C-alpha cells in the first residue's frame, strides 16, 4: 500500500513540475500577491493632500501647520484665500482635506480660551475621511496642550485628566502587520483550492483517471496520493510568503513556529477537502476554477479579514462558523502579533480540526463514489 501511495505522490509531483504554468503559480504567484497586498492593501493614511486656509497668519498658526506636516500624515499643497477656493479644490479632487485656522487663533490660545479650527475632509472615501479628521484633531489638541498657557485659579493649576495610552501587540498601529498574516492565510487557501480541484479534473479530462482505476491502486490510496503533494506545496507556499512577510515587510512573528506549522496542517485538511469536493462536481478545469473562486470570495468576505464579523448581520455571523478561514485568521494573527500559544488557541484549533475532518470525510466519500 505504501509503495503504491509513494509512486502516486512521485507521479503527481512530476506532473505538477512539468507544467511551467503550474510551477509559476506555486512559486511566483504567492509572493507577487503578498507584495501587492503588502503595499496596496493598507488603511494607514499618510501624505494626505491638504489645503491650509490660515486667517490668523500668526506664529502659532505657522507652528500648527509645521506640526501637521512633521507628523507625516499631511502634505500642504495649497494655501487658498477664500472658502470658495477650498470648495473648488475639494470638488476638483486636488486635495482630500482642508484646514481653516480662524482669526485671533494665537490670542485666544495664549489667553487660555478655546481656539477652534475647522477640519474639512472629502467624505467620498468615508474611511480615509474619518481617519484624516481623527489625525488632524489629535495633532491640533496636542499642539494646544503643548503651547497654550496654563489657566490659573488662585495661582493653582486647573485640575485635569492625564490620560496615558498604551497599545499592545501592534504599538505602531501599522495596518500591514494586521493584514499580512491574513494575506498568508488567504494565499494558502486559494493555492490549495486551485491545485486540488484542477489536478483531479485534469485526470478526468485527459482520460487517465480510468487508467489509474484499472491498476491495483485503491480509491483511498489514489486520494492520498493526490492530496499529500498539494499539502506539501501548501506548506511550502506558507513558509515562502511568511519569510517574505517577515524579512521584506518587517512583520513581527512573536509566537511558536512549530505551533504555526501544526495549525497550518489542520487548516489544510479543510482546504484540500473543499478542493476535493469541488473536483467531484466539476467536469472541466474551467468549471473547477470558477467553482473554487465562487467559494473563495465569500469565504474571504465572511472570515473577518476585510470586515469585522461582529458588524455583520446575525445570519451571516452564523454562516462564518463553517468557514475554516475564520478560525485560521484568529490563529495566525495570535501567533504573529500576540505570541499566544496552545492554551489560548485550542478552541480555534479544535473547531478547525472538527471542520477539517468533516469536510475531508464527506469529500472523500463523494469522490470514491464517483470513482467507483
């Protein structure tokens, strides 16, 4: 039995690496996707094109403008002279944000009086607008605290709140550190789905699957021989994109690497099982590819990678419980960013294992029925 499975694995690897397009998909595509996601998919807001409408033209207003630029979040590209010019710049799309500093800004601030400024953001991109307004408000508030005179009552400082914040796990609040572990999980899924589903269908298209079935090899040996190579390729791609993420993008990995490999194996159970199921309902490679993408996109949207699960309607929150990517995202982000171990991740691992065993059993039963 082991010799037959071994020969099947050797045959599968040889068939994969003879196809140059398949080799390109295995080696180059995951790294290219990671690089694109790493540079493009980010919620960090930097160098926002900003118009500064300074009605005060004082030393303090100029210092505030320098503080905005020095933060790295804002780039002052225009200094309009009227509200109408601000509207024109925003309508034309030349700026995404406009900041108006009112008259007597410096005088009011030195007297300890409120010194309001107006922050106008282009709300067509609501996420960027909210982040931009938040950044500008925080910089202005910090500037006011650092430069205004302290109001005195009976020669004593006014009581206040000294709020000191501390951010754990991702202190720089880099969205890349949050996104890239999710990208690794999604790449492992799409590669596993495509390889498993299309490879089996290819055998059916070329007619070689019937030739295999007249050999002494048994159906479950054929299934193992087909899936083990793709599990190995899934592991390889996971390590490849992980190394790229850690050394190219400086994404921290604080957890136990053997635990990551163990969880990846459990995750691959589900992914390969789904690919095997797709192969049983597809007659051509085109159908398999379309079915894989049809599953992949909803799985990505319902995993918590793009949108928080808690914000979804209740019916979709329940659907996420049968999505293996949901559990693996919690695991991989916990290992990468938090450094947590088995004692905290075992519920996700148990759910992923149960889901994987169920999927692989159902897919194998259906596949064997098709073969027999």
